[in-house]
C-alpha cells in the first residue's frame, strides 16, 4: 500500500524554499542598489578611552590605500584594501569597513589595549597589549599602565611582535593578572627584575618591595599576600617591613626594616590558601621570630 503523503511537511519545505529564494533575491537587489550608490560620507568610530590613533591619521590611511572616497561609486572602492591598510597600523587591532544604503562608508576601529610598559636593559620603551604582543610607544598618548624595568633583555624592533624570552612572558602573565583584578591593579604600580632574575613588585601603599619570583601559581601567591596584609600589617603598620617574600606557595616571609635578622613568617594552614574572607581563621603567625 502507498503511504499517505504528509502534506503538512511538504508545505513546510515548500514555504522554506520560497522564503530562501525571496531572501536571495532581496539580498541581490540590495547589493545591486549599493553598487550603484556613490559614497556620500565617511564616518569613523574609534571606541574606548585610548587615544593612540587620531581621526586625522585614520583619514590619511584611507586616502593612502583608497584615494578620495567621497563621490566615488561604492563598487569601485576596495573595502578589503582599506581594512588591510588600517590593520597595518601598530595601534589598530581590528578594523571593519562597510557601506550602508545611504552611501555612507562606515569605518569601525578597535585599538590595542596596553597593560604593561617595559623599559628593557638598553633603556628601550615599548608596551605589551592584552594579547601579549609588543607594540611601540605613541607620540599621541601615554597609557597609564604598570611599568616594568630592571634586567629585562627582551628586545624590540619597533613593529608588532610576540614575546621571545621566558622572563618577558612571566612579566606579561603577571601584568595580565594584576590588570584583571581591581584590588591589585590599584595597589601594584611597578615590576622590577632584580639581579637574581626574580620579579619584584613595588606597591603604591607601603615602602616595601614584594618578591614574586616568577609567574607560577599567581593566584596562590597573591592570595597569600592578601592574607599577610590582613594578618600581619594591621598589627605592625605598613612601614614595618622592607621586604615581603611571596615566592613560596606555602608561606609569606616579611623582613623587618629595623633588623634584617628578624622576620615574620606567616604560614598558610596545611599549605592551602583559603579565600580572603576566611584567611584570619586559617593563618598562623610564627611569633618566635619576632
């Protein structure tokens, strides 16, 4: 016996085919209309509060790669070439160029976001962006970001590039961690690489140096530091310690200013770092060394 035809399913498929054909025709019509349009204006959108690149520079890039745009037919403007020219600028991370039905050429730019300024051993300055790329300094704008100096041998050729040395990668990881945390972003203002090739941190509050070591176990180390701030600092004051060593994951060692032979070791119970809210109950202070 012949199966009954599912007319409901057939109708749905037919409706989808008609809709798809209609959409294709509509898109084709729109593209033809846009191709017949002339460029009436160029609008540039540069979101964010960074000012690495100015509107005048964007206009010049558009002229260099596309010539005069206003008055030209949209179909004769090489959109891909304009985008490539914009992306060639070291401060532009991405660029999107498109024309609307009014003939307006829209240019949307996303700037690179620096999180660290490095001054290497040769006194050469450059930024690291959120993706860990090296980018040059800008004549237009100086970003208010963390600074790293000291024995940093990472070189820079003036062009956007990736990091080469393990130490520079550790500096980037540390800067990214600090940048993502409001508390530490407000507290830490500088990174320094000492003679032992260890990373030290300079705080905004307090005169001590904080020895981080490397970028391993950053979450643990910073939780230990937070615990030390809550347990030890309130009892003795911010200027008591000249060094706070957090490079070990199971303790924080504070070296006092008055006598370098005296130190305070704050140990995390069972070598576990607890959440800051519970740190006062789970951290014991070794008072025999005071």
